């Protein structure tokens, strides 16, 4: 996708573009969303994570005005959003998980069609369609039918269609599913650029590394409830996860395991094939002590790997499930 200037969002930095409060939605006896509240600031990329069936899609549908909540409210730029309101919806660009384009139309014809739906006309419509083609990196394929495009090209064009009317909030639901690595990286770079230029983004993904790369804050939803919210480092700190340190040992591991367990900030040490695995606080700072202790016992460390806790660990701790379950 091309690097192009974003001309949208105009509210002061830090202002809440969207705020959800006490959202609840049930389908018969099943409660899909239960008291969800969060806000997204101007220029913020907010990641919404949850296992399958956790309530993410229903939450997004409520936030975009596609469903009416049983309780609670959604404010977009300070205005109440319901399925019947028009003005607040115009501030949202929604890019669904399934590609929403007409395969028999060309790339340009798709953008013009969606631009007309958004109320664009004349020179403004032509300019925004050209902007969208450049954003998607498809200017040279503007007059080719969409059904001739790869999955990544379709995804990029779909994102461009969601931005034609210069919304203040872009909602991306699994935008990189099924795309090639080059298109995936282009989509991530474009989302980061748009967010840096003031566009607010709500981002869902089954790829934790995407969320860690893009999102300023993360909300974790499970069984319809928002069970945690915050910046990545705050969430990790809140659950008290320790670093994992893996050392490869040339020599006897068992005496070293016992010695390592006595070191300050080592929570546990276990012999594993080829070496020792430790759970420790501040793993990187322990390296001198690990090397010195091994030397005192006649062993040599041939490699040391420190893995800091991440969002995957937080997610598993809070939900008991892996993200892709």
C-alpha cells in the first residue's frame, strides 16, 4: 500500500472518538455482550482480543450501529449511535472480516460506488477514488475487475473503500486473514501510518504479533465481558508474569538446578533436555549470576535465551485459552 497523507480526523488529540458504556446484548438465553465499556481516543489504535465466541463480533456490530444494545450506549464524537442514526455512523469506516466488494466491477468502479453511498459527488468523488487506489497500491490496476485480484489486493482495496468518506474511526475486523506476507506487511504499515496521522482504529486479529506491533492499548474480552484493558506492559505487569530463561549446559545439570533455585529472583528452575529452564524476575539481569554459578560447579553455559512475558501470556492467563482457540 502506498504512503499517502491522511486528511481525516480533526478533533483535539486525546479526545474520545468513540465511547461505549455498559453494552449488553443477548440472543435468547445467550448473553453475547455483558456490560462492556471502553473508549478510543483520537489517533489511538485499540486492539480488541478474545477467543472465538467471546463477543468480539457482536461488540463491533453494536459499536457500528448494526445492532441495537439491550442496555448501554455508544457515543461517537459525542453523539449517541443507534441503528437509526445517520450522522454518527458517518464518522465510522467499517471493514468487515469478509471482503465486501463487487467482483464484477473494477477497482475504480467499486470505490466510486461506495463513494456515492457515502454522499461523495463530482470532483470530490474522483479525487477520493484516486486517493483510495493509491492507498491500496492499485493505481495501475484501477480498471481491472476485482475478481482478478489476489486476496491481499482485495483486502487493501476494501480498507480503502472504508476510508473514502474520511471517517474518524476505522474498524478493522481480522484485516490480514488469508493474505500474502507482502500484503499483510503493507496493511500493517498503512494502519500504523493512519493512526499516527490522527485516525482512530479499532483492530481485531488472531495474530498477537500484529496487536503488539500496532496497538496503543488492548482490551481482552471473554464470555461477553471485558476482563482486562490497558497498555501491553501494564497488562503484563498486572498478572505478575516472570521471564522465562533457558540455558544450554555443558556439564551436569542437576547440581546447577539446585544452585539456581537458591539465587535471588529465581522463582523456579527445572532440568530440561540439553539444559535448564528457569522462571525469574528480571531474567536478563541474572545472566552474570547464572554464568558465575555454573563456573563454580564446573559447568559451562553454551547459550542463554531470555523470553519476556507478552500479550499471549496475558491472554492465556485471563481466558485459559490460546488466542486462536
